[in-house]
């Protein structure tokens, strides 16, 4: 991990707001992620954490503000230009989002089929290599229904790495997992970060995960960033909401 990464940030979010009907989900949010840095975005359910991720990959557009991803302003990109940016981003879904009709290896190879120029044999070889990185090579021929929730998370990680992304986005990567499996996923995220030196945003509500993997933590409350800094400073904050969230009070 490299919190002191140099150069332009991988992500620069400036005065971004997003509302759905009368509910403001994000309210003039400013946030940056340095090259090679892991930012953990914390917050209660419904505070806009997942909306933030959707904005970063262009699935939704902000009502106002600027979003720069890997040096490109994405808020007004055409569908074709946005498609090119997305190829540089790995996304790990909260529910893993595996295709039940495909084997584990076929799930991992899926992005290669649609974005690459490899032969079927080369895609299979690449998928097994990626599964090996996350300790799932032996499950390559299994169907998603035959593996556990923690294993599905690992497969989702392998698939997100398929196109060698510069940026990784994780939506609640340890949600619904027992403490031991959660710890294993956190260790895997750290290992992948070290091996690939990617920039990462991890959205979660779990304090232990944040402490384990974050270079920096941003805490969302009612659509605003109420804390942005190292985890230890978060723990020491005297702000009433921050203290309540991390259990200091």
C-alpha cells in the first residue's frame, strides 16, 4: 500500500451531489484517492456509499459536481468513451453477481470474452491463473451454487482482476460473512493491493475491515463527508457521530 503516492490522483470527486426525488443522498462531496492508495468509505446503511460507487463507473450521473477517474472527467462522457474507462476498473459486487449458468472458471473468463482478443483456450488458462491468485483454482469446474459465500467473494475478486485494472471498487466485500471468512477476504484484498499496486475504494460499514485494510478512511453521514483521514485519527475523534459510529462513546 502506498498512501504517499505521487502524481495526479486516481480519483478526484469535487462538490458532487446526488438526490432521488426529495432525498439528497450525496451533498457536495469532495474526495480524492491517490495512485496506489486504499480508501475505505464508511457509513450507515442508506448513506450513499453504494451510490458513490455507481457514480464512479458511470451507472448513474451526479446532479452536480465533477468526477475525474484515472485522469478523465466522466460526468459527460459518451457511452463509448465511458466503456473504455470502465475497462480500467475492477468492480467487486456485494452479492458477488456470478452467473449461475456458468462455471466458476467461465465466470472469471467472462470479461475476457467480451473485452479481450484471447482464444477460448487462452481465456481458460487465464481464468485458472486468476483463480489461483485467490486460492480457488480447485473450484474452476464447479457451479456457483456449489460453493460458499466466501468462495463466491473470492471468485468475484478473480473476475474483477481479469482485465488488469488500474482501479478496484469493492462494495461491501465482507457483508454476510462470518468473522473468520471476513478476515480471510481482508487479507486477500491486502495481498492483491500489494501485488498489483492498484488504487482502491472499499465501501463497508464494518469497522474491523476498515482498520485492517485502509490507508485512509472517509466517513459519510447524511450525504456529507464528516471525517477524512487515517483510521487511528478516526478512533480518536471527539465528534459525536464519529464516536457513536466507531463505538468510542
